[in-house]
C-alpha cells in the first residue's frame, strides 16, 4: 500500500477580527525550546461526517480556524526575537486528497504515513518564524474519511495549549 497524497490547495487564513497588534514577550523557557512543530492528527470515518462534501468540510474548517485565530491571536502572528508580533499574518491551511480508503489506511497503519498527512512545510516556512500554526485536511478515497492535522510551533504552544486549540 502506497499513500500518495495530492495537494489541492494551500492558503493563508486570517483571523475573523483584527488582533490588538501588539508584541507579547516570550518566556525564557519558550525561547530555549527547539524550533519544531508539535502536531496532532484526527481521523474521521465517513459516518462521522454526516455525508458532508469535501467543499463543505473545508469551508467549515476554514471558518472555524478564522474564528479561533481571533481568540488565540498570537497564533496568527510571527516570532520576532524575544517576542511574538501579533500582526494577523494568519495560519496556513492545506487541502489534499488521496485515493486510498480510510479502512485500508488503518489496517496497515504506518507511522511514516501519519507524517504524510501533516501539512507540508514550504520553503521559507519555519516554526521559529511563520507560520506558527498550520492546519491540513486530507480527504480519503470514495468519501471514506477525512484526516485533520494541526501543526503548531512548539516555541509558542505546548501540549496543554494544543489541547485548548483543538477543543
């Protein structure tokens, strides 16, 4: 089984409302953490999706992300030295698809394949700068399911913060 993923689009999602446009000082602990992304992936069977089309699912995820960025506005900014510039730069949203069926994927679950579901890091992207948050949605073949991946810079967000973000 090969997991071939085709990226359908990549766009920047801005907060629904403007942030205060200030700088937030990072802690010494935050500054000492390695620049890497902290990730989680959620897999949904088609029965859990209430037969929504990929377009409807993507639209709802983008809207939810935009609203979330308004409340957690530092995630839409970028790291500048010892602070986070809350400049509403936004988060990256990637949409992809695979012909593989979700049940097939789960039968032969491979850790390397899980990494393939995460949004790809583009040239110039860095968890020490921007984007601090990226979200990806991958649609499995024949409408069998969806994977939603959330990547956040570990320099701004830990496990507890990630849990707050996704709930």
